[in-house]
């Protein structure tokens, strides 16, 4: 899988986005994309020479309520948070605790060691490490201007 196929730039590549409109990872995000927002937990993906790192912001979630699965060639991250309301407790003037769920889908590149994927949760940030089978040094070179 080519790197640009892994995470298409939706803001600058609208026609390519519509080519994949009905494909699995993009269909659920369509309306949020059109509003300029992302549904659910926000995530960052970075690549180093030895691994890919996915960091997901999930503040307020317990790690027991977060699920990470591999299905086909996708990493599926989901979570569910429920707020227990005690109607007998009249101390609240206003209550804005959230409840709901999120699901984020990330394509897994071909060069990932699936058995060695690991995850850590700390201070509301879920960090998933996808180690590469072989290190890939950054590609590129400087172009001289004449």
C-alpha cells in the first residue's frame, strides 16, 4: 500500500474522496467531512523508520471501554462511554457528562508485523504502535536549482 493511499488528504483531494465514497472507511465519515469536523475521537498518525504510530484522543474513557481490532487490512478503534444518571441525587443544577461511542478505522500498510502491534493508554491518549517488518528510511533527495 502506498503511503498516500493510507491516509488521503480529504481537504485538498475532493474528487479522489468521492471515488472512494462508498468504500468502508470513508462512508461513515461523509457528513462529518462535509461539515469540516471529524466524528468521534481525533487521531494522529506518524511514520518513523521502524514503525507507524497512531495516537487517539479519548479523554474520559476507561481503557476497559476501548476496543482495538484488526479486520481485513484495517485497524478498527472503538469505544463506548455511558453516563449513569442517578435521578435521586438533586445536587446538580446542570449536567453535561457525555455518553456515546466512537469508531475510527485506519488502513494497515502491507509492511506491518501484525502480531507485534501494541497499545498503551495514558492520560486520555491511546497510543498504538504498528512495527514495520523492515525499516524504511525516508525516501527523497534534494533537487538542485540551476
